C-alpha cells in the first residue's frame, strides 16, 4: 500500500475489491491503477484534498470516492476516461508553463538600485521612506528582490477596501500571520512582530497611495514605538492626502513629513534602464528589435511594456518554430496587446 500525506488528508492507494476486479475488464483495471497513481502524484504536488480533486476533475464525489478506492461498480471505462482527460490537461498545462518565457532576474538599473538602497536604509536605520515612481519603472521588481533576499522583511498590499486604519491592520495581520482576534490589540500584536531584531526589520506597504491619513499616522507609530523600518511604495499620490488633510494640525502633519528619511521620486536614467532590460532579454544592441523596444520604453509603463511585449513575442516565436524573437513578432505582440496608439 502506498501512503502519502497531502495538505489536508491522507491519500491511500487501496487494493481494489474482489467485486471491482471481477466486474471490470482487466485492461480497464490496469488503466485504473495507472490513473490512481497519477492522481495521487498530482494531488500531493498541489496539496489538493480528495474533495478538491473531485471538484477540479468534474467527477462527482459520489463517483470519485468509490472509483479511487477500487469499489466503483459502474462503467469504469467512462470514469477512467474523464480522469485521464483531466490529468492529461494538467500535464499539457505544465508543459506549456515549462516553455513560457520568464522575465530576466533582477537588474541593477538606476531605479532598481535607488529603490533597493532606500529599502536597505529604512531597514538598518529603522527609517521611514517613501518611493513614488511611475508605473512600470521597475520599483516592484526591486521591492520583490529585496524582500526575497533580506531577512525580517514583511510586505503587505493595500487596496481601496483596506485603506482605513482598521482595514490596514486587518490586512497586516493576515500578511504577517499575526493571530489576534481583538481589534483593539491589532496594533500592539503587530508591533511585537515588527519590533527591531538583528540588522533591523522592515515593513513594506505596496499601493500605499490607498492609505488614508490616519493609516499613514499608524505606520509612523510602528517606526517610532517599535523601531521598525517602514517603506511606502506607490504612485505620486502616496501620503499626499495626509499633507492636504485640513482637519489635521500643522504640527501633526509636519510630524509625519519630517519622518520621511528618504524619498525616491524620479527615474534618473530611463534610457539606460531600458537598454539594460532589453539586453537582459537577449536582444542584440542596435538591432531593429532593440530599436522597437526602446520606443516602447518611452510610453507609459516603460519597462513593464518591454517585459510583457517580449514575453508575448517570445511565445509567438516559439509557435513559429523560431529560436529567437524577430521584429514581426514584437509588432504582432504589441498589436495583440491592444495597446496600439492608445498610450
């Protein structure tokens, strides 16, 4: 018997009953054995329960359970075929994922290093920093690289539904895996989690432009009371609502503004950044493809436009059996993205 533990249940590949083997053709039973083994492998890989496999495969639980346990007395070939189709579809999607082009690793662009250094400063000095750069400039890639390579870094993303103090604290508890059920104790529990350790801890707030003034003030509290670095990442509106809040005293607004130890607000060398990313994608310098991609970098979204268009063009090239991307692939990819002259 083969026993493997998944996330929520124990998968046991049982021996079929005597009635099962007597009723069904030997070829169907042999196919059943192969399919149950494949099902276990897939379920364990993805951490799926039997109920989840039933839902995803479209085989009702009342059919899947006896089928898997070797007790099904209906038409086995039909259920085998349904599971085989589902498993084959998973294999096909995995094969597709294997050839899907991926973005180059983190590039040390001027934006990337400006953002990285600002985050590092905030972490080691328990500082309060603000990064407000245009969309597609590379700030997200820098943030993700920093979070993946530095210890004691926590990241949460705000949205219009989590912009208030309470909404933000609930989001932070979820992101930081803080299990506190009393809302009055959220801030204290989070502070204990964020409290400075070793070289320092850092809380990164992405989409910070959504935060209301009082939420910004709460983040300042973590800096002052728990000596945790905080980085606000967002567009040019990030924290500006706090400055314009006429209901707040000048002294209170100044208290937050004076706490910004460093700000990153401009892309120092966008052309060089674009050239670095284009080179990282393996595009020959001075080629028609490079010229086309540099043109995209002048549009809103800059580096993101290059990255996404290269991914789409690479898929077109693979479909054509080409080893590399040609200008026609880039042009078609850009057109298929339906960006055209709208940007």
